C-alpha cells in the first residue's frame, strides 16, 4: 500500500499542501498548514454541509470532513488558465502558464482523496460563478489564501456570501508592515504583475473590511499567524539562512512563513 501510494505521490510534480496520507506517507507540499490548523477560528461543522473555496490539494476540505461535516464540496478552477493571471503573464500563453503552475490541475486532490478514502466532492468552477442555483447553500464556507490572487476579491466574497447560510471562515495572507503601521485603517498593497499573481494584499483591518463590505458581520478573529513553508518551497531552505528576517517575523507572528489573518463571520445582509 505505502509503496504504491508513494509512487502516486511522486507522480504529481507540484504539491501545494503538506498532507499526511498514511502513517509513513506525507505529501511534499509548498506549504504546511498542519501546525496552525487547530488555531484557526473554526465554527462547529459536525453534521453540516460545507464548502471549501480554492481547495488546491484539499487540505481544508479534508479537515472539514475530519471534523465531522456531513457533506463537503471542494471548489477550484478546472485549469491553470482560469487563474486571474496578470496581463503580461497571460500574454506568454498556455504552455508558459502550465510551466509556472504545474502540468495538471487537481491531480494532487485526486491522489489525496483516494488515499484518505474521502467523500469530499470536487466541483470545477470559478468562485465568481458560485450561486444558489448551481450549488445550493452551505452551513459553513471556508476559503484560504485565495483573495490575494483575485483581481476582484470583493466580487468573489459576494459570491461566497450568496451561498453561505451559516458561517464563513476566511484565512488570508496579509501585509504585516501595513498592519503594524495602520492598525485601524483598511489599506491594501496592489501588485498585479508577475508570476506570483498577487493582486491585493490587505492589512488586517482591510481583510476584515472586505468581508464586512461583502455583507458579513465579523464574529471573531485570531491574531496574525504564519503559514509555514513546506519542504518543496524554495524559501524553506532559504529561511534557514536569513536569521534576522526570521527573528523579525518570529516576533510578529510567532513563526516563519507567510503572514496570515483569519476570522469567522456570518451573513449580515
Ligand atoms: C494559494 S492556493 C490556496 C489553497 C488553500 N485554499 C489553502 O488555503 O491552503 C489558491 C487556490 O485557489 C484556486 N483559485 C484561483 N483562482 C480561483 C478562482 N477564480 N476560483 C476558485 N479557485 C481559484 C487556485 O487554483 C488554488 O488552488
């Protein structure tokens, strides 16, 4: 079993998530959410219909299932071409996009789902197309590290709001410097160029404001934390060398990785 599973894991050239698939098989992810997963502001999910938006290899969807959700839908775009690529990168063509993002979208999710004997249902759809007509409503919606990659994060949040009948947990990358400088003012850094496909990176206040503006009220939030690099991330090795940066980040977020904020909200309008 482990040998064939290891082979399947090895057949997928790009793993985003670090997932324990068996006692001795863990995916070599770019990011490792395992250290922070229990710190996130989860609502009660037992017996509930749940949606994970932008699932990638499915870490958060499998976590919803593990926590007792009665049904979990994992949504992601069907193709790397469907990312909101900046114009200069899209102009380089589909083959270039595939070389940046990895050859086959959803391969990791499929391997992980089978290994975990999971019942999570995968839906190929852009967040912008979420609607009650297409998928019904969900008691719980979660969405992690997606908004910064979208040209129109407010439109995405409104689409999420349209299918959320209970609670929404949002965990997003934030700009630490802007969060420290402007603790109460909602400000965001705009990029919109390059392969990292970062559009808007909000400070903590702007993350809350975006969710509020899309029709939610904020129930609670946790202090900023760091999403750790996994073994496949180039920064994983680099971070061992940059001690001063590591120390600064450690002081602010208690760990090394990408700074994030997470909150729990419910529909307000
Ligand atoms: C940075 S990963 C985050 C993965 C996971 N949600 C997490 O928190 O670790 C962003 C994911 O969102 C997906 N994505 C990008 N644009 C999307 C869109 N318009 N609609 C739905 N998913 C999208 C990507 O394909 C990718 O799987």
